[in-house]
C-alpha cells in the first residue's frame, strides 16, 4: 500500500487535536487515514479507519462539507484528503463566521427578551424586600453591567478606588470620559503599580478630559460611588487561592455616606504621580 502512515503516537495526538478543532472522532480518524494515501473508496476507508460501514458515507459527506476531503468521480466515487494548510484555516474561518452570525441573531433576540422578562420580573416582585437596597454579585460580567449602568446615569459625582483584577478597568471605559464630558466630577484613586506607555497615555487623556487621578500604594478594597447615593464595593475572597471578588451593589444613603467618607480619607493621602504636581494638602 502506497502512502505514509502516522506513527501510533502521532496518530493519537493528531486525532485528539482534530477533535478539539471541531471534527468528531470518526471524521478525525478518517481524515488522518486519507492524508496518508492518494485516494480511497468509501468502504475501503471504513475498514482502514475503523468506522462502521453504515456510517462511512455520512462521515465522508461531512468531511467534504467541512472542506477536509474531496471527491474524485471515476467508475467508482473515490475520496481524497484536502491539504491541511487549506482545510483547517478554511474550516475555522467558516465556523467563526457561522458563530458570529449566530451570536448576532441571539443578541438581536435577547434585546427584546430582556425587556419582556424584566417587566415580568418586576411585576413578580410584590413590594420591596427588607434588603432590596443590597445585592451580592459574584459574576464579574454582572458586576460590570451594574457598574456601567450606574456610570451611564451618574449626574454630578463619581469616585472610585481602582485596583486589579478588574471586572471593568476604568482606564478602558469610554463611559468615564463621557461622564467627565457632561460635567460630572470624576476622581480615580488608583493602587500604585508599574504603568506601561499605553496606560500612561490613557492617564494623560483622562486628565485632559477633566478626570482627577491620584495614586496610593495600597487600597483596602474596590469601591465605586455614584452621586453619593449608590455604588458597589468589591471584596477579595480570603479563602480562594485564585483572586476572586464578590461585589456588593447598594443604593442606600447612609452606606453611601460612610463609603464617601472612606474615599475622602484615602484620597487625601494619594499623590498625583506627576513630578510637577504637588500633593494637595487642603484636606489634611
């Protein structure tokens, strides 16, 4: 038999990798056998690839559809492998486009669904509970949604303790610039760390936009306050070895007042981080 067969170790490794790319076990096995030989009849391939005879035509049709196999029509239909340098990138490109289209359709449906379900949710909440002003959030994506909603609606005052890891990095958030642009007093107190050139440019852009920025060696928690009436506090889980934050989203005047006092205390200890700026001691 002409052709080059893979060693057992290479075969198993590539068989698993092809499945990770997106082929099923039968398809991956058949493609690897096809690669080592010019062409095969379907039933010959079934025997060599250990694919059930009743399944081989389905497998080959799928490989042709995915771009991993070609058909040579002679007296009998023969199948050959497509060069992997063409088959794999082409398959991934088509799969990426299909997934993007699917996500676009899902996002379009979700927009209307959110409104419908939210109305049903609100109607199902018979009055306010005793702790409706507090909401514990463990998922970073949901924390980011709460953060952006409050930042988008802030009207006069926004302050934040900023330290990693971030659900939303304020230096990457366009809504901060937009808030400053509409006259909101924005202050960021950032836990000091080496800053690369890109983040340095963003800091300068923020300052130019009117955002006040100071640095402090250490911050006790993550905190964002909006109009001194609502916000979120994020605490690092002391048990888990991998950094994980739990956020407390609140809308409570007394709690917001206490957190505002905490912010002011740390803000007065912060430094601008620029050699030509002097530390503001007016609140010391």
